[in-house]
C-alpha cells in the first residue's frame, strides 16, 4: 500500500466530509462512506456497494483503507481472554487483548509500536518505541477483534503497548471516531485512557469535551519510590500530576482512576498504603490495585495475598474506594505489562 495515499480511515467525520466535498460529492455521501468504514468495517472500496463504480475507483486511486493482518491468536484457558498479534503495513507487529466480561466484551488496544517510557516493571518498553500508531491502526484492532469473535465490543481500554498521551492527536481522533453515532458508537464513558502522567497532555485532554475515563498509573505513594520505578517521575512530581488529574475531574466531571501496581516489598507495605491514602484524601479518587505481573526482564515479586488485602483495607478505612483488578490472560502473557512487539 502506498503511503502517498490518503489514510481515509483516520479521518474524523468532518474531515471526511471536506474530502468528499473536494471530490465533488453531495453532502449525504459522507454518512455512507463513514458507515462503510467504521460501522460495517469493510476492508475495500469495492464493498461499498451503494456508491457508483466510478466513485469507488476514484476513492481507490486517492485513498487507502489501512488495516492490520491478524497473525496469531492465543486464547486463555482460564478465563477466555484472547491475545492478538497483528502485523502493520510496514511489517511492525503489535498486540491487543480481548477480555470477555459479564457486562460485555472489553478490548485493550495498543497506541504505539513499543514504548519509550521505561517503567521498570513493564515488558512493553524493553525494545523502546518504533513509532506512533495512526488512528486507523488503533481502530482496526477493535474492528478485527470484533470480526474474529463475531460479537460486539462495548468497552475499550487504551492500556496496551505505548503511552497514549505521547501519541495524543491520533488517540483523540480514535476516540472521536469510534464513539461517533455513524460508527461503532461505543460510549465515551466506556473508554479509558491510561497514562503514566504526561502533565501538559492531561491538561489539554481536559479541554477536549470528551467523556472518557482517565486512568493514571501512579504506582507509588511518593516521588522517591516513583522515580525508582518510573523514569517519567523525574520529569513530573506527584503533586503536580495529581493536580492535573484534579483539573481533569473539574473540567469533565469524570472521576479519575489511580492504578497502583503492587510490587512485593517495593510499594506494598502498610506505610505505603497510609501515605497513598494521605495523598488521595479529599480527592474523588478510585484506586485500582494490580498485583505486579511477571515479565521476562524484571525480577519483581507480586505482592502477597495478605499484603494486598491489608493494603486495600487501609485505603478503605481512610474512605478511599479501592478495587482489585481482575487478572485476565496471565497464562497467555496477555495481562498488564506483558505485551511486547515480538512475534509469539
Ligand atoms: N502507558 C500507559 C498505558 C499502558 S500500561 C500507562 O502507563 O498507563 C497499562 C497499565 O498496566 C498501567 O497502569 C501500567 O502501569 C500497568 N502495568 C505495566 N506493567 C505491569 C506489570 N508488570 N504488572 C501489572 N501491571 C502493569
């Protein structure tokens, strides 16, 4: 596929409208083309059978429908979670995960090929970041998975490989397109963007008029510990990150989730729980506790069951809602922090 062609699947509704107008098409055409791309999720212009043959040919000359090739699928025997390996048009590979919950199917999408953030507990960062994904490549992960399982996807978490707020424009475009009424129409309330805490991008996101949930990867109750496990913490202090989260809540009315990955001895002691409670007190916060998952290159131990329970109790006693993330797909290395850009 030529990269000179317009990546039509990455265009938001209004941008597609402008393109089609330039091509001399009537206004109603946009709804048709947009729905073929994002509701019926076709892979070729040929399939857009309510458009004239000439117009389909013209689109084919000027535009590409950028998709992904499904290379491998692993299914968890424990919980039915599926991990997908997709190949991009340039030969790079990414992973995505589908989790079947009682309340609907949830897809975890990648936003970059690899990651540059360097968190010491996460496998996605091991080989660095090759490039950002386009909106079309993020969308295609959901479309391909929906086709594969033959069921509707109702929830999306942008928690796969990559730091979504580094790939800001494409991620926002992705959210706008997938939640559009002429597309899959997934409610923005069912979409979560997880970030390691890029302050300027959180502030910018607060002003986008989106209803998505923001999840902040906090993982430590103070800057000293956070800097040891997350290099991004050297750039942004916890207090400032939390105040950016306050802005997000004030502007959107959406409660922020704080992700806290529990690592044995490192951040899972009672004193850490108390310090975390102090940090979050008075904030409309929800803490999501995640026992650390093993990766090939860290030798962190998952927190022990009794420590996790004690940690959660302390938070709750201080009036902070804390839930434990259900671990899905561990047997297929599909759990948090286990996604890589190598072929499996
Ligand atoms: N870059 C984004 C999104 C990707 S990570 C972010 O930092 O939030 C998605 C979540 O999984 C984050 O909360 C991340 O910190 C967590 N995670 C990463 N490695 C993990 C591991 N080994 N065990 C458990 N959770 C992990």
